[in-house]
C-alpha cells in the first residue's frame, strides 16, 4: 500500500492506495506541532480503508504549507551552507521557468564549503578549523534558519554533523 500526506495551511490530507482503491482523509493542520495533524490524517485514512499501518510499503510527504509561505513571502532569513560548486543547483532545482535565474525572491546568504563526499565516502575532508570558520560566518549573518546541503550526506553524514556541531 502507498500512503501520501500533504500538510497545507488549513488542512492536512492523506491518501492511501490499497487493493487498487484510493482512500482519503482530511484533518485540520496543527501549526504548533504539524506531526499531530499528520498522524491524525494517517490514522483516519487507515481506518477508512480498514488497513493496518504495517502493510504500508511507501510514504510520500508534501508540504503545501511551505509552498504557500514562499508565495506569500513568509519565509525565514536563511543561510545556505553547501558543497562548493553546487549552491545554485539547490536554488534552481528542476524548475521550468522562462527566466531560470530570475528568482522571485531574494537569494539566501550562501556559504560554499570546499569539502566533498563521493558515493564511497569523503574525498576532501572538512576540517574542524574549516567547520569553525563556517560557524563564525553563519553567526555573523544572524539567520533565523540554517540549511546544510552537502553531496552524498545521506550516505556519509559526518561532514553535516561536524557543521551542525
């Protein structure tokens, strides 16, 4: 069974595909703790389908509330720390716009790091000293949020952890 959940500004929706049928549930979004609305929607859609959570084989999670915040300009002042050479890819994503580099919002502050992890592990290590200089640069920018986006961090999280510390 496949389960999808989308957190919107007003409602949290869940859809479950089970035995060729689509079951849905809608619950109020819980801004104080979005997990409450998500879990309630999941429980409701499983109940509607007469299904058990252990039979779910895939989960997709969306955040329409994040899209709405972008469209309305309600976003945190963010610093992006990314692997050198990949900062623009994070901003551009897979966008299909006539003027790809003409973003409708100010760019986030960017800190590029000369570190690199390949699929098999670190190729250029991030030193404690370099991580410390990143922390100082981030603090000087006084952000409301920090995004750390490093290549292959899902398989080799050590550089991200070092920056997080």
